[in-house]
C-alpha cells in the first residue's frame, strides 16, 4: 500500500512510471528497482548510488538519475544525467532529460553543448528554455525563514484569525539499509514511522498562531498517514485537507495502491480538528482527490484529481456545495476544461476576485511546475497565462495563495532554500499610482493627453497607462520620489512634484488633478485714451494710463495690450484710416520708450467706421461728442497668443483658472483707479466728463461676455424718501440706457435703487458739507460673474 507522489502537492514530473528492469543486474540494483516500483524513491536512490559506486555502468547511472528526478532533487538528477550521457548507449531520451534538468538547474548551455557534440539537437528534441516573460507584477520574493526547516515545507493557508497552517515533514529522517527494515515491502504496506517515498517523516499540517507559536495539527481521520493541503473556510470554521489513510487490504488482496482523499473537519478555538467528514467523490483505491481550495464566495470546492475522463495527468475540478445542518452537500465534480487543464498535471487551485491561480507542468513554463493565472467568472475560467518571474523559477513553484493585504504566499524548491521545498512570501515591490484627470466640470478626461512620469530617485521615466475607466495608472518603485507633468494642447500643463513612496504604507498613491483650458486673449482691464482733433500725439492726460499699463506688462509676462484706434467722422474715410493707424502706432512708440517690446502690442485701426454716437458725416454734433470718437481703446489681454502653450504664471499659481474672471479681478485690483462720478443736485443727467467712464465699462462688458453689471442708484438725504427713491431709479436707468445704446445686452444689466437709505455720509447724524452731500449722489456699478456662465463673488469696480 502506498500513497501517491501527488499527496505532497509538489512533484513536477509526477509518476514517471516504473523504471526499466535491467537484465542480469546485481542484487542491489534489483532491490532498488523493487523500491522504485513501491515508490520508495529515497531509499532506491541510495541503493542505486551504492551499486554504481561498486560497478559503474550506463544502466545504473540512468536509474540513479531517474530516482533523483522523481525526488525532484534536480541538481543531483542533472549530475547523474551528465554521467549517463557519458556512455555510448545514451540515446535521445537521455539527452532530453539532460536538457530538461539543465534548464531547471540553470545548466542549459552546458547541457546543450554536450547534446550538440553527440548530434542531439535541443530543438529537434523539443527541449528549450521557456520563453515566459517576466511577470507584470514586480514582486520581492523572500523565504519565510521562521516557518521553513531543513526538510520540506509548503502549502501555507490563513484562517482570517491570525493563524497560519502549513505542511512539513520535519519529523526526522529514517535511513534504510538493505534488505530493509520491513518484510512486507512487496505488499505496499506503509511503514509506521516514515514515508518510504522520501525517507523522512510523513507530511503533516502545522499551525502557527498569531503569537508565532508553532504546533502540530492532529488529523481526526482514522488511519491518517500523510496529512497536507490545508484550506480554511472561515464562515463555518472548517478546515479542508488531503489525507492518505493506512489501508492494508481490499477484497482480500494486499496488491493495492492507496490514493489521497479530501476530508474536512471543524476547527476548535484551540486549533483541534473535530468531526471529520469525507468528500463524497473520494475513491482511495481508484484515483487521487487532493489539493482542496474552498471558495466560500462562490460556494465551490476546487481540487486536483486523476479521476477517469480527464485531459491527462491531474486535472482541476470543482464541486458546488451547500450546507445542510452541520454537514455539507456536494454536486458532481466539473472539469475546468482545456482553458485550464492540459495533458500534463494541474495542481493547487486558488481563486481571488476575478483571478484563478494554479500550477502546471503541462504548459509553457520555466521548468517543473509553474504558477499560472487565469480570468475567472462563475461560468468559465480562461485566458491562462504564465505568471513569469520572480514567482516562477527553474524548479517547481506551486501552492499560490494571496492574503487580505495582497501578500502572496507560494511554495518552491528553487535554489537557495533551507530544505527541499520552502515557503516563500512575495510583496509588491511596486506601489500603485492612480490619478483621475478632470475637466472644469469635474468630468473625467479620457481624450488624449500626455502624462510624463519621472522617477526622481532613479533618474528614469516611469511608464503610465489608462485603466478601463480612463484613469491614469503607473507602478511606482518603493522608497522613491516622483514628479508628473500632464499636458494637452490648449490647456495649462500641470505638474505635481509631491508624489513619494518613501514611508508609504498603503498600496495605492491616489491623486486627482484638474486640467484647465487656457483662457486665450482674456481681457483683464480696459481703458481709453483720447486725442486732439487731427492729432495722434499722446496727450498728457493719457500718459498716466499708459504708464500704469507699461508697469503691469513688465510685471506680468503673460499680459499683452490690444490697441484699437478710432477717429471722429470729420475728413475723408481714407484719411481717417491713416490717422487711426498713426494713433495706434503712437501708443506702441510710447510703450516702447518704457521698455515694452512692440511684439507685445497688437494694433487695430478703424478710422471712423465705429463711432460710438450719432456723429456721422453731415450730422451736427458738438465737440464733446466728437471727442468721444477720437480714441484708442486699450484692452489688456491675458494669454494673448492662441498658438502658444502657456504655463500657469507663478504669480497666479493659487488661482482657480476654471473661473477666468478671477484673473480679471486680480489685475483690476492692481489697476483700478477709476474716479467716483457724481450727479448734480436733484438731477439724473450724466455729466459729459463721466461719459468716458461709461465708455470704458461698455468696452469691458463687450470684451468679457461672462460678466454681469449690477447698477445701484442713490441720492443724498435731502428731500422726501419716495421722491428720492424715484430719483435714484432715474439715475440707475440713465446709466443702463447709455450702456444699452453702446451694445450691452439687457439681460446682462441689473439695476436697483435705494434712494437715500444707503448714504456714504449719514447727514441725519452729522452736519454734511456740500462735498459730503455730493458723495451721496451717486450710481454704483459692480461687475460679477454671469449667473448662466459662472458663479462666485462680485466685486465693486466703478461708481457713477
């Protein structure tokens, strides 16, 4: 009676089959051959080595290599295959084995040279190193030294309560001596104290509690010899596992081979197993059922089996379960099909979220068993891919598990371990970066933009990608500083230099950015300079305005000036075009003398084509109205060049550029020196001198269509309250009518009137001078963001 290799959950080349029986072999070799039949591979290897030492030959060297390979001692197997191919009898199968173990021990170059020298080409033999790329996750794989021993340790599982379960045969070694310590070897009866397969103690499950204490878990299945593959179901506090039982005979025969089975038991608070129940599809004498993984979310039990009807070797299956009282009911097993299973062996299933993991030696790999990942849905598992290095190695890699904190656990007999198999843990060496790039409305931008991600610590660029939602992603090296720049034509580029993984304990660095369109040719200030009749010389009253504009343009490099020049209607059209051009150039020359380059001044000239009043050719008009037409409109524009990709100005770095009127307010705060304009006593007519101020306001509103104008009329405190309220209304209306006549839309003008209720000086409490009364006779103008375009604060700009 003998358990199969697969109860270990480890073998890469499971069950090579019985080895050749050499004719006329000495008694040692015949004895070793018998041990191979009984799968006592460790003892067989020792006896073969003794036989070869006494009489070296091809047959014994080959058998020794096969025994070492069955034990997955690939270093020893490679050495013995090298010895085997040194004999002339060696054939293609021997060289294929040499190449295969050469791959698994990183000796492929040497092995290929030996094969080529004897005419056995690696390609013709179908043996070549796996072309598996590195894994998409950058992981740091480390040995779990606190759990590993000098023996075999594998298959770690967690119970969600801080306890870990794993498998080991650390019970000690029991060397055999010929003719053996038992007389019933041919009947395949298990030894009491050890596994004859390995020559060490039987595999058993160990438990490490949350304080780090390790104890043996005792199987409550009667006759348990080997006990492995723990999988914990937290909701029901059940532990699923594989066991191989001590069965001595069946139907009066002892010529049997006992296979592993799946059982489950309840786990007490102390870790004791109680009430063992068998999986109903076990068949201990017919086929193996092992490597359980209980998927509590999907209510499935996944497992490996070589039951009839599979695709070859060991296949993966699932059985759905439901709870009935204290026991579970299971449906008939379902094969996962060719998207998962192959002609080789598939083992150690595991599922988390929409990913399904398993190990296989029947697919393209690096060597031995490799770990694979597939996409999971309740109806299918497919899209299988090799997980690459460093999870996989040249040796056997299996029993992939993933904890709640995304820590990966796996088992491997790769080079550098403490024993034959060791437990390893792997954590993401990368941290994840996730950024949402939004527009001014808070919507995710998915159209093309350029993201440049710099690893400032490494001095390299970090690749970026977009996930299914259109969010920006990247993988970040740990303990590093990063900077990112996001740019899009017509938008301000944004830069974040604060990204770091130094000391970062989480998994994902998250950011949210807003990409803002550049408000090209945004008017931020308007003024007017006037000229004498038939002149383009800058007058003294215009110089303070131009001086202030020059000062602002020197201070802010993103500001340029638009100069739109006009004439009155006197003289011919052609002459007036030339005259308006001269007036525009006069402004350029004046600013040039104060250090402003001509390329920062944009000129327009219109002659008499854009009169602001009814003073056209042949119309009688007084000099005051003609003067209003002899002008240069000065519009200070932010970001004037629509072909230029501007940076956000340092002076405005804290400003919300989604509301460009904020820029207008900031610049206006610095430039606004608009005088207060008053009305005569008991009058609502505009004074001529103040019409220029309304001209500025009209130009401002036409240039900035998202501004509203709020008009408030006031009076002094003399006279009746109702009379003054009507007077303040007329004062507000005269301003509104003037602006409407200048082309400002009515829906952008809002007026109120307060009579004498809001005086600047309360003349009921103090004796007011005529000057104080004058300050009360006013109309105030405030600009604010349009209710249909923008919202936000309003700002007093002008008083009339």
